[in-house]
């Protein structure tokens, strides 16, 4: 998705060239087909080529991916994700970052209290 957002549109071959590792053409095409089935991308036929382009807003795709990550690896617990991020070895948050996180938590608490 990042490649399509950055480029605006691309063929499967163009996407494959920008991906790390040794992915096959069929693997990339399969992923693009799945993204299309989920409504994240569409394609246009240009001659014999399919040109893919994003249709879902980046924020919506991020939200979906994040929810999947949280559900898959953290039992659906946002608390466990935050604890893993803050407590991860090699992850040092600056005072400014910690302050911003505290402000976000405070804001969320206020919004929850207003419901």
C-alpha cells in the first residue's frame, strides 16, 4: 500500500521492484488482488497490464492494519501494545515523547468521561 500511496499508481511488476526480498510476481499479484477484494485498491486495464491505485484513505488502511496487528499479537489489548512499546528493549522514549503520550491519555480520559 505504501508503494501505491507514494507512486499514485503502479503495475504489479513496478510494486515488486520496490519491495525488499525475493518475492515472486504471483505473490505480489495475489496480495494486490486481496487488497482489491478488501476495497483498498482498484485496477484499470491498460493494454495487457493491470495498473493498481489506492482508493481507501491511508488513515483507514492504517486503522485496519493496526487493529489486525493488535488482535493477532496482543489479544486485542491496546494496553498490552502500549506496554510492549514502552517497555521494549532498545526503545528509549524522550521526555517530550513521554509527555505527549501522557497528554494523549489525559485527553482520552476526558473524552471518555464526557460520554
